[in-house]
């Protein structure tokens, strides 16, 4: 996983900052340069840019207490439970599996082999998800709140 982290760290330096983040931080000039770079890349491909939609900009600040409001309470609790099981149970299993296998009398070599298979499956699953994640229908924030 350390090698994968180094690869991701190196690749992320080639990514542009989010224009939305730059706008929120008051870096309007930087945000405009990033968007212009993307637009120029689209124009170089011979595509036509769509007309921008007129939107009303509303300054909105959220509070943590809103996560437990009537509309979002069940989703918040579900995500807390999900994060517990994802982090605590999965990673706990990966860390403790070699100890359990050794306690059952399986040799150290086979125990490490099983651990490598588990870790490889995690990496392969993550790569697989990278390619299909955008095909899954996403629900807009407006639909979630309503």
C-alpha cells in the first residue's frame, strides 16, 4: 500500500485544483485560469462548448447540527454505521487475520500468502471501482435534501 500511496501522491501533483474550491477561498483569478485551460482543451479537440447556464449565486454555510436534522438524520446515522464497519471491521480483519491463521496451526508462509491475496483483492477491487464508479447513477444534493 505504501507504493500505491507514493504513486497516487505523484499523480495528484499533475491534477488541477478544483475551481469551486478556489472560488470559495477567494482565488477567483486562479479558478478562471483553470476553467479556461479546460475550455481550451475541449476546443482543441474540435468540440463546441455549451452555452453557460444563468445561475443565481447564493452564499450558504452549513452547520454540523444540520446533519442530524429531520431530513438527514437517518442518512447520517447510516453513514456512521457504514464507516464503522468499513474501517473498523475490514481493516481489523486484515490486520488480525494472520494471527488467527497462525493460531489455527496454518504455517507462516501460507498465512502470509493469504494476507497477500486479501490485500491484492482490495487493490484489484479499488481499481475496478475506479472504472465503474461514474457509471453508477448519482443523486444530486437537491434530491437528497428534499
